[in-house]
C-alpha cells in the first residue's frame, strides 16, 4: 500500500492577482500603494549584524520607524488556498506587525 497525500487540484490564478501580489519595488503598481513612511533601497540598510541584509538582487521596500506604515494590496480574488510570506525585523521591543484581511462581505477584519 502506498500513502499518497491528498493534494487539491490547483486552479490558475488570474494575471490581475499576480500583478497585485508581486512587488519587486523596481517598477509597477505596487510602488503607488506604498505609504509615505516606506523607503526603497537596493543595498543593505542599518548595522551589519542587526540591519536588513541584501541576499537577493533588485530593490526592496522597508520602513524606518517610529510610526505607522501601510502597504495595501487592494482587492484580490484568489481561487485557492494561498500563502503570503513576510520578513519582519525590529531593533526595539514593543513593535507590532499586522497583516489585515477584510472579506468583501464583512466590515470586520481578520488579523
């Protein structure tokens, strides 16, 4: 007997979802969605042992606090289970990182 995990059939994701989710911080609509606190760099930021390292090519967005900053991806319709990955680094204690999802038919938000 062979145990094969159940893997749901993947559905294609529309081009608009891909465009909304992809942000390379070089060009594109996501740059318009960055709040005023965001900065863009193509080099390491901060002290070498504790700052933002630069393991990949291209630009990236970051926030230099204190204060609040937002990046809104806008309305998305994703036809399957999907994962989002975030890297979060804080030099100080007492900071928060929130990802807020708000379904279309609800005024409540999922944090």
